[in-house]
């Protein structure tokens, strides 16, 4: 099959070694950040923060979060052009959702007279996934992966390489990026940049996916 979307997805792979001398342009970074902001989420909840690590000082802090485990990902902290911390709100509240609904009205997306219906009806989806202690992190974290998938396709379109990393230390990230996270939780990060030619063993290999008939059923 030949189609621009399919070509994007064929191009995308998980980079294993980055060229530290190459930086993503500011124009492309603006596209990436806007794509993150426009990501879909259940009830348009947007229960996330995306912390873009760009400076050498921030890269050093991220590098230090690998002190105890997942050292195989540690080189990306300094060699990748940027790293994005994907953080979710573990206790998403109705007051926080109200801000979302306010924006829906002011943007013209939602008629003002529908405000209460959206606030109470929409938030019922969050309430269904909220425990007695107010924790709904399993639900909000699921929304985060919608944004991650969106980012991966955006990067492929821009011909920017990437490495999704669940191999991160959420506890140390929480400590060393406490001010930026503000109570949000980061359990997955995305290194982005350009692979090191001749040193990235994963670059250029054929795609390895199950056959369509094994994963897609049309009924």
C-alpha cells in the first residue's frame, strides 16, 4: 500500500542512538508542541502536562534520574535533541474540568447554555473511574497515551526520530522535576532528535508486525 500516512508509519521506528550534534529546528519544535496540545482525550479532559527538556541543565537533571535503574536509556538524556516528559494528573477534579468546559464555551465550540450539561454529564466519565480517595490516575494515564501516539505520528511526518521510554524512574523524576510537575506523575518520556548514522542498530530495519488478518477483524 502506498499512502502518505502509511509511509509515515513505515518511517517511524524506535531510535537507539542519537547524534548529539543535531538539533530539532525551532519551527519543528513549535509544530510538535502544538500537536501535543491538540491531542484527543476522553471528554476533552486534557489531564496532562508535557515538559520539554531542552537546556543542558535540564538534560543533566533528567540524566540524573537514571541513577538507580533503566541505565540503558540514560544516554538519550543528553544525546537526544530534546526529551518530552509525559505527565498525568492522578487526581483530576471537577473544578479542573470546569476550566476545560470554560474554554469550550469561550472558543465557540460549546453553546453557553450547554455548560452545565457538559460539566456534570461529561465529568461523570471521570467519576466512574475515580476511587473513594479521589485517585483516577489509571484513567488519566490512559489519556496520556493518546497524546503519545499523536506525537509519534507527528514526529514521523517531520522526519524526526524518537524513542518512547517507559524505562524511566518515576520516583526520581518526581523528585528532580517536582517544581515542574506540580503533583503530576511522569511514568513515560519521549526522546526526540536524529539518529547517529552507522551507530543506531535499529535504523533501516524492515518493519516487523503481525499479519493484518491476525489483528484486524471485519464483521
